[in-house]
C-alpha cells in the first residue's frame, strides 16, 4: 500500500511539473509576440527581426538581428542590417562577375535566409525585383534585373537611403571578425554593395575611409563584410 502511494505521489509530481513547464512556455510566447508587434517600423527606427550568430559564442545560441528601417512603401519596409553580420567574398573565384551570378547572392538567398529566419519570418520577406545598373563613372555595364529575397544595396540605394541619415560606415559583429572581416583601427569595416566596380573583376563597396569606393575592391576578397537588406511586408497574412 505504501509503495503504491509513493508511485501515485511521484506520478502527481511529474504531472504538476509538466503543467508548470507548459504554463511557463505559453505565458512567455505571447510576450515575445507582443514585443515584436509593438516595434515601430518607421524610417529611422531600429527593429529586430530574425536571428544570426553574432557574439562568436555558438554555445549561447544565435542573437536577434538588428535592422535600420531605411525606406517605406505602403505596408512594406526596406531594412538594412545595423551591423555587418558576416565576412564573405562577393564571388569565390577570381573571374568576371556581376550580382546576377555571384556566390554571395546564392549564399544570401539560400544558407543565410534559412539560418536567420523562421518559416513564418520568411513568409513576410518579399521577393524583390532589383535593378542592377552599371557603373557610370567607369562606363561598365551592369547585369540583368534579378528577383531576390535577401540582397545587397546598390550604389544608388546607399546614396539615397543610407548615407544622408546614417553615413556609410558600419561595424562588424565579433562573429564577422572571427570569419575574417577586415577592420581599421577604429573597428570600422568595408562592406559589399551589389553594383559593379571599375571592371568586371571589381565590386563597389562602402569603405571605412569615410567615402564610397566606386571603383570597388577585387570581388574575390574574402575579407569583405556583408550587410544584408530585405523588403519586409508588415501586412497580416
């Protein structure tokens, strides 16, 4: 009889523990959703959306990604990551290259997107038609327009939506530095744009020397930092 009572008591304790876990999780989830819903997606705001490794400590999980809201269009918002999130070559091989065919574009719309965003978050990211103009300063032609979920800013987008309000400089995360992001003595990195540079071996960059490098850097340089951009649709789905 005593043994049966102990078994029943143990079962009751397990049930209570399970109920407490469910209650805790259920109570916490609405807080997270409420926090996201309360964010102000107006131009000039900093918001969080998605998660990516940033502190270079993989044991504590990925960190929320911070974004600058740089443009509004109806229910859609153009977001640019506040920090450079990783370091990658624009293209893995030293060859003539455009945004349309570079390896960085493939990585952003594949591995990065699937790592950084949940299925629900991915459903909010718009497939955007991007115009890929050439570089008028060097009379170099651009490539065909592309459709992308995640992309890099063009020279025109940088000059129009970013430089007037934020300047063009950025700092990389510790994770990006660990992956090879080059920085100057002030911790500022140079980061890729999607516009062609002075030749088909170069891609324009936002430089750390207080200026835009229209001629670009060699596209195969792996020390270039990456600041992803996305169009987010805030309409209920």
